[in-house]
């Protein structure tokens, strides 16, 4: 949650890519970005980093759709079972 991220500076995120070979990856969530580019969220590769130390900024797209976000959370949950 935002409060945790602000307090600790730590973000847990999922990488995004446009690599087409992810079309057959069962853990890749396919979506179309705002400019029509097919992209994939890699739901099986959670990463954590200190956004302050990296001077990270929000992605220019800001966020994916609620549906895509939900699918990414479901995929991640298959691995780490946060929803059980």
C-alpha cells in the first residue's frame, strides 16, 4: 500500500516488457498500452527496490486498467498466496 511505500521507500513491482516471446508465457499478462503497443506484465518475477535511492518516477502510462491489474495480482497470488 501507498503508506508502506512512502514510509519505507520500498516498492514491490512486476516488470513489463514488449518481448513477443511472452505470448506463450503462462505467467505473462498481455495488454495493449495507450499507444497500441502489445506489452506483457511478468507476474512471476516480483522485484523490490528502494524507489528513493533509484530516484524512481511513476511510469508515463501511470497505471494499467483495473482488469489488467487484477490479472497481475491473481498471477502473483498463484506464486505467493497472499489472498488465502
